[in-house]
């Protein structure tokens, strides 16, 4: 559309796939806003197919030759969003207006953000999650969950997103049971989150549901070294 800028007169490449809309005054493939970038270095952006990138969106190239900013397929990126250097965005995501991703953020597939949200650098946003409007996300958002607030806290499962995503009644029921065991234990003596994850992994029924296994892995990965941990949660306990 008119006023859009694609690519930059710097070393490297901006690769745009098929059937993408780039809106009025959007800037796609410009030099990153990272002080570590060294003039003359090659930097890269790769955009897939069927993305709608609306007005005033900015998507920057990587900060170094060994990395690439990546946008997958079928994403809706609404007005005034920003995707910084070295981000990895999957497919079928919806970013509402003024969604701001700092550098090195990873977004999986089918995530949905409400308006005016900020994601700290190096955070991971899991598949089928929802981020409420005005949230400041400073830690990872596990798959299938919903977060909101400043700083963002877990508020439960993204049930509507799971239903729309075609998850079965059994899968959703199992995810709810796993979520309660991990974040809302009825046994006050169950221990910390590692013990709760282990309990789900040992459950004869839940351990057979692939979506539950994926949820547990998403949480465990976020608790590993060189990761930011998961968003805060209120550890409800019932007597």
C-alpha cells in the first residue's frame, strides 16, 4: 500500500513470500534498533505467505549475520505493531493493534494478543495462548494458557481459543485437570511446581493425552537454564 517501505540499503536480504499485504506506511525489513548491530554486517528477514501486515507496522531485520528475523504464514498483524530484531513468529497468529515484541522473542502458532501489549526480549509465547489487553509480559507464557496484567499473571486456560482451534472435549477436559493439578492443587503438601509437574506426568490418564504432555513440556522448557521462567501464578490451595 502507499507509503510502505520494504527492504533497506544495507547488506543482507529481506525475503517476502507470496500473497502478503503490506499496509500503508508499514516498514518491513529495515535495519534493527539494536546497539550491538555493527555497520556493514549482513542481516536478514524472512516473511512467509498469506500474511496481512497492516498500517504503520514495523518489522526489523536480524541484529547479526548468524540470525534471521522470521515471520511464518497466515498471520494477521494489526496496525502499529512492532516486531523487533531476531524474533521468530510462527503461523496463524493474531496480533492486535500496538502489540510490541522486543528482540529475540519467540511466538509459536495460533497465539492471540489483545491491544497494547508489550513482550520483554527473549520471552517465549506458546501456541494457542491469549494475552490480555495492556499486559506487560516479562516471562514465558506456556502453551494453551491465558495471561493478563502488569506484570502479566496466568489467569487460566485459553478455553475459547482451544475450542476454536478444534481441540476435543476430552483434550480440553484433560488440560483443565492438568492445569488444576499444576497451579491449583488441592493438596497443600504436594510441594513446588516440579513436584506438581511430576504428578501430572505420572497420572495414568493425563499422561496419555498429547496436549497435556505438550503443556508440561512447555512449562518445563521455560524453567530450564537460559530461559526467563513462566509468568507469575497464584498458587490457590483448597482444604
